[in-house]
C-alpha cells in the first residue's frame, strides 16, 4: 500500500490517505511554544514544557490511538464531516496532508466543498495559527456552518489526568467577542492564560464540554452539532473547551478564509486583573493585531518558510543519491531541530509527562544541531551542565520549564557526564567561542557555587577516573548508554524501575567497555579543548588518560573477534563468545573504534567484520545476539523485553550510526553507506505496511530478526539517531568536519560515487566544496584547491570574512 510521497521541491511529505499504518506526526514551533500534530490533526500544544504548561488535552493510550486534537467540523446541508477525516471519520472525496518544516496543511474535500487547514507557529511566537480556506467547487450556492474545537488541559498534564476530584471544580473561562480564554487557577498562583480566537464573526460558542459534546457522546458525534447549534455555554468546573460556531455562505467558485489563534500569554503578578476581576489581555490583543487577517497570516507563513530555508542553508549537499540528498538537506536536519527542542519529552510515544530533557540525550542532540543555531546550543549546554553535581555525577533528566534536575530518576548512569565533553567540543569547533568555558554556572548541589563550565569538564573526566573497576574499566552504575543493561539491579519486584533498583554504592565490580571507549573519545576532546585554550601541558595529561584506557580495553576488553560489552557484578563477561546469549553487543564495537582503539592493530576491523556477520540485517544492525530468551536477574531490563524488541536484540537505530562512523574510520565507505541506507526512513517506503512508522524521520527502533514483527518500527521522532545520523553523514561519510582552526575535508564514500558537492557555512564564511572521485576510491585526498590555490594537508583555513570560497577537492 502507498500512503504518500516526498515533495522535495516544497520540503514536504505528502500523505494522500488518512488511514496511515500509524498516526504520522509532525511538530509545530521552533522555540518555546510547540505542538505535535498528526496527519488527522490529532495532538496538543504546550508552552516550554509538555508536562507543566500544557494548553490542550491529548489522550495517550486511547481508542483510537490518536485521540483529541485541533478539529474543525463542517456541516454542509445534511452532511457533517471533518476535513481532517478524524474524529468523525466520514469518508472524504479527497484528502491530503502536507507535513512540512514546522507546519502541516491538511485538506479534505466532500461534495465539492474543499476545506484546507494550515497549522503553524511563527518562529518565536507564543501562539499557533490555523489558517482555514473554504472553497465551493460546486455550481450551486453553499451555506455551511463550521465549528472549531479544542479541549483545554488544566496546565499540569500529569495532574490533569489524575486529580479529578479537584480539577472538576476549578475550570474557569472568559469569553470576549470571538475569543475564548482559559484561566483555570489564574485566580490564585498562575499568572498565565490561554486563548482561542478567530477573526471571523461567530454565530455562537461553547466552553463547557458537557454542553457541546454531551456527557454520553464522543468527538465523533457532538450533541451540539447534531442539534445544529452551540449553547453559548460558560464552563464552571468540569471540562472547559473552546468552540466557535461560524456561518459561511459561498457562491460557486468562492473561496473564503478564516483564521484561528491558539496561544499562551503571561502577565506580571501584580498586574494581572482588570478592576472587574477579569484577565488583563494586552498580550492577546497584541498577538491578535499582529495576525488580524489572512494577509498578515500568510505573510507570517512566508517568513516562517524563509526562516527554515535560511536555517537549512548552513549545510547542503548534492550527491548522486537522491535519498541522501533528501535526508541531509531536509528531513534529517529538521529532525535534529526537533530532538534538540524536545529531547525525549513529547511525541506519540513520549507522553510529555515522563521524561524532561535527558542529560545524555540532550548533549547528543546538540551534535546534530550546533551548526544551525550555535547560540541556542550554547545556552542548552549551559543549562544541561548546571544540573551536574560537584562530584561529577548528574541528574539524569531535568524539566525544561524549571531547568532543575529531576530527582525522581536521580543519577548513577556512569556515561552521563562524559557526553558533555562531546557537546562542548562540537560547540567550540563550530563557533570558536571560548567564552563558554568560563561561564560560571555552578554545581547543582552547592548554593552560590561559581564553578565554570570548564570545571565541569574536568570533574566529568575525573569522575570516571575515580570510578574504575577491578579490570581498570569504568564502573557502569545503574546503566550506561544502554539504559537497560542494569548489571547492579537484581530486581524481583514487578513495576520497580530497573534503573533505580539495586545498591550501586556497595557494588564496585560491574564495568562497561562502552563507557571506556566513550571515555577515550572524551579525553581526546578534552585534550583538543586544552590545546585550543593554550594549555598544551595539561592537554598531554588527558591524551595520556586516553592512551591508558585504550591499552586497558585492548588488554581486558577484547574477546578474540570483537570487544566485550561489560563485566557483570560477579566479574563475569557480558557480550562474549563464552556467553550463551548476548554474545556480541553493538555499542562497545562502535565506541571502541570511535575511541580510537584497535584501528592500527586490526582489532577494529575484526570487530566490525563480526558486526557485519552476526548483527547486520537488511533493516539495520541488531543491538546484540543471540537475544535473551528469559529474564536474567543479573542483567536487568535488557532481558525483560521479548526477543527482538528494544534493547533485547532490536535494531536500535541510534547505535547503528556509531558503526557507520566506525566503518569510515577504517576506510570502508561502501559499508558505511550500506548501513546508512539500511535504517534510512525513505528507504522504507516500499515496505511501509511492515515498517508502519513515518518514512520521513528516524524511529528509535525496528524489530529485529528474533521478533514476530521483524522490520516494524516504533517510537518515531525522538531519538539520538537524528543527531548522530547527521554527524555520521556530514562529518564522516561526506567528511566535512569543523575544527578549532579550520574545516577538515576527509570523505569516506562509496567507491562508485563520481563526485559530490557541499555548501557549508562556517565561521562567517561560505565554503562551496566540490569533491571529485576520479580514482574511484572510498578515502584519501590527492589535492585541495581553495580559491584556485593548492593548500597543504586537508584542513581549509578560517577566513571569517563573510565571503564565499571555492574549494575543489580531488580524491
Ligand atoms: C533511549 C534513551 C537513551 C538511551 C537509549 C538506550 O533512547 O532516551 O538515553 O541511551 O534509550 O537505552
Ligand atoms: C526503557 C527503554 C529505554 C529508555 C528507558 C528510559 O528502559 O527501554 O529505551 O531509554 O526506558 O527510561
């Protein structure tokens, strides 16, 4: 079955039937105000934090899966339908959903009436816009009635779905003209409100769900629509909603448009009430003025598109492979912005209340985003690092609204702190801005501490050095990158968190080879940073730490044909040929090679050959083999999943990217590209009924060979795969690597490629790079001409001159 196609010209994915194998979603918003939206308009909006400032309701785990959204109902004669198909699900004569960059446009047609809704959030606005266009394609007059619908969430999404005894009594609204204001809890400690307004004249409204939908009805048959009329209800407690009723008369050929604004506004604490006790609405009035008619709205939309064109222009490629071009130029970069903004908080699979910003996740997300808006990356790095404690440990997560570490999850993930070295060095290389290192952000556990970011980097390395196990490898703690490898957990209680169980303080045995590889990389980055700030003697110390750890991995982390994964808390090997299950894991192969272990002595190649023979499938590389068939107390959550799913031998796409990079480090460009394509979403279009998830963005995992549903993807959008795929492709396969004092060119491509071009904006210059592969090889540069002059080596100097430079590279 075919559900849509890529429109690369317009940077859109076009879905042409609404009953996709799963809801296929998109994101609205670039900063502070966000929404998720499915191809049938399901989803919700929030300000900064999907848990603490949620504007509208969404029902996870409902029937159907994607329940509640931004709906428009149409009554045309006796027929009632939604242009978004849901929630009534009346069959449409035509349907199309265009998911674009930060916007979605959904069009439905029935009985020669076409209604399209363009949903978007202008960059940096605190409101979303629904631009509705109604076209009478028939040759008779049409007098239609239309209703808009949103259901308010009482701000704290967790409380909203649990604390009904209170919440059914606190809902409050105001109605002024054609605007509905949601103001629950505004009477007491909240200084913010939400609004839903329209520029059309309304013939009615509702704000009480029981009046509009009915207590015993659902969104597919609201009682008011059945009766044909709103009740102009004012909600007092229960379930506040926002509904406008609008009458539209259209002659044949007429097109009319209506705009809706759904937004968030704040007031100063001491100036929030008018004298009659109503909300001070100045922020709303300003926004309304700004988008008061379709011309202004459409202009804002054009600006929104330009904003994105501009962002994407920092990096663009032209290769012989259209799928590579599409991912690199459009969808991968777009997904990098989304993961940067959302971390793992809000998607169809992340409820927005479970996890905030992840320490390790967000550091990695920076890697794929830093070239787009380095200043935002700078702030994010400082926010993340401020949640670190003075001993080097970290809060595993923090809430974006409060920027405070989330103590429910605590710390003890012994890889967390090391990722900071990677994000900081990426930022420094991209921007050259040393000042970030000396920002005084303090430590989360010391009031008024004036520790600088630089101190955080040192303490991060020190923590690992101070926490090595019996073999000299880093202790694993609750888990490393693989949240499910819980070697100190021993959990027997159903429902207990695998990550929090166990007494890691008393356990100094279980070690991680993956962290060891990551540590080597982190130390190498630290050495680079120290050279950059003119501390060469200090730099040598860190380079030496890396060398020592490399030696330890070679001595204690090698299993003969691949790298071990870990030692468990009895000192036994995990990920070894001696194990019955879980003989070989992907992460330690990737990270040993990324940590520059075994590249010279052949271990790297041997390990990657083993990955290819044992773990690689046509859908990507499985996390480990053989899958665990039963629950192993001493291994934890990894063995809790049925074989083939998630960390138990699923294809966890995030770590596939490390193997792509590792392959380039040993010069195998064909293999790197083969792995790149195996998990690349557009290459799933021809098996989409098996794959099921969106073909335009990465999913966290695909079911592996042991699963009953091999090839089925889950958990789309919020995955480290986005950032790392971008890094793998741009920095390692295409080989364009920002460095402290220049741009390195070091491609590792499929041998059959004849040439490719890259435009890279870097430190205020534009590099127009053309690479010719006349000798048909994967790696190795013969000459580089910069503005027609040959340079020594493969690093193009910095110009920082706002000019364009032509770079001609011959391989
Ligand atoms: C999830 C988590 C990430 C973890 C990965 C592997 O994607 O967000 O932090 O590294 O799973 O367990
Ligand atoms: C579960 C998931 C893992 C995720 C973790 C986050 O362990 O399997 O992917 O990282 O939860 O808490």
